[in-house]
């Protein structure tokens, strides 16, 4: 069974297509339908946990060492405890949400859920790789499953003591990561037998950049691997020929003081901003790593290949919202982008420690959604779902290193359709 796109938290196209007059009513209906679908499929909403200890450590003279969100509020996570044979297994999943690259863009998200735990919902639905039912998540359903909320704007790499009194912005993402892991170790991860660091989008980038850091923090006796979903962002020029994303990442790293927490094997070779691109760091990662990515990643098409500044007249708007609307000329450029993407992915050779599931869908983040992780009709590659491919790789049952044929050959794809009001360009 394929669920409608209402299941996707980022997709509101049914209301957009029906041209409903009352936008507020549309949003309310979407929220209610989404909740009902999630309850039916997932049946699990998990309470938020605030990391108050991180704020307490910043009292008095030690305040500069506090681990807090952009606005100064405590970081947060949601945790569903493991049970049965999974009681000593841990899956730490990092939330995504883009980045802020200067004071203006960081201020814009400071009072949202991406910059403040005050704005985060108290309950969060656990689906896909976080599901607690064996039929929907056979390999990880009974593990300790944690979703770390994203509120720093730099994929948990920022690290600046200084706080501008005028803006009250805090750039402490890496300290948040360390504080969360410290608390999880105290809650039982110090006894972990198995552990995974995973993430989606900007969180997927975290699971690449901080993969070896996570390995070093977890007991050496544990089996540790990392999983990056839609986190393999590439250094490509936009349709105007400008290095838009490269300049953007340079600004992110500079604004947040991220350089010291990026892989030194990369930062020693050139500008630290380049080290936000996995193509320059992934070969040096020692911990086993699995990449789940769409070769026509919808976020990358919309923000790297065709950012708004490169398309001032909006000729790509309909195409970016729905790949079925793309002209032959636009599809040709997207096919070239796919080839460039695949060229940046290092060959795995005979190594079984690396895995990849690179399908030819127009989507972004496929492990968090039940319909793309594991359901009837989920995306498949060489007759395996993402859940099966990842589970086999982690458990060493069989390796998986597969690349899909070009669009539109894969009929199992769940291609995204977007509402233009919900997804501004960077």
C-alpha cells in the first residue's frame, strides 16, 4: 500500500493542487490527516527531553562553555527505550533542517524549532528507521532509538565562545553533540553492544562529519557504524555557472567557527568550507559508513543546481516542484547533475564496510518516512528496500553497494511534489 503524500511532513501538495481558498483550513486538515495516518502506521509519539544539564554547566564563570541552541535555550532529544534483545543497542538519529550562514539567516531561525527548543513540538512521531514495530523496522525496532533535535544551524560543528549581546546568538553546535552523547552514555549507552549514528539531510551530513567522533565516544567494545541519509551534498556550480553552494558553506563554517571540528585530513589541504562537502572527507572516515541518497536529490536540485538567485525569472519553478513538469532541456541538466553526483562518490572496491543505496528518485530523506523505509510499494534497488539493504549491511548478512539506472527507469520511486510556499531557496 502506498500512502498519500500527506504522510510526508514536508509535502503539502494535495492542498496546493486543489486550490483550497482557505489556507488555514488547508493546513489544519493536513495536520489532522497526517496525525491519523501516523497513528495508524506508527502508533508511537515520543516525548521531548530537554538537556537541562547542558545549561546548568554554563552557570557563572563557566557560561562560555554552555551547550545551547542558537537562542540560548537548552538542546533537546526524543528517546524511546530499547527492549528485549535490543536493550543494549543504540540508534542515534540526527534531525535535519538546512543551515544558517550569517547573522541575518541565523536570526531568521533563532525563534523557530531550528533555533530554539522553546519552539519544538513536545511530541514527535517515530517512523521509518525509528519505528518500534518489527513489521515496519525489523532490524532496529527494539533498539534504544533517539532523535536529536537540530537547533544550531551548522550540522553540530559550530564552536564559538563569543556571544553578540545585540543578537544573543550562540554558535555551540558541537558542544550540543558532545553533551547529548554524554547524557546518553549515562543513560546506558556506556554498555552499548551495537550503535549507529544516523541522520537526514543536514543531520545526514553530521553523521558523516562526526562519524569517527561518535565512534571514539562509544565504548570500543561496541560495534559502531554510521548511516547518512540525503547528507551527501556535492560541490557543483549552479545553472548560471556560479559556485553558489561553495560560497554558502564557506559562510556557514566562518560564521559558526566550525573549522576545528571538521576532519583535519581535509582542513589541512585547503579552505575549511570545502570540508562541508563529503566528497572531500568521506574517504578518510575510518568507521563503516552507509550512504542513502537520491541521485536527483530534490533539495540539491532546488538549492545547488537551481538556487533562486540563478533563476530570477522562475523558469525552473514548476520543474523544481514536480519533476514531471520538467522540460527536456531541464531534464538534460538534471541528468548531468546525476553524473556529477555519482562521480564524486568514491569507489568502494571490495570493501564491505562501505555501503550505498543510490536510487534515481526525486526525493530527499528516505529513512525517516515509513513509506520509503519499509512498506508495500517502498522504493527498491536490486529487489531490496532501503530497510533491508541497511539491515543486511549493518548485521554483516550481506554487503549492499548499488547505484540505480537513470530517471525515469525506476518505477518504485516516491518522487516528491512540493508546495512553493513551504520551501524557500537558500
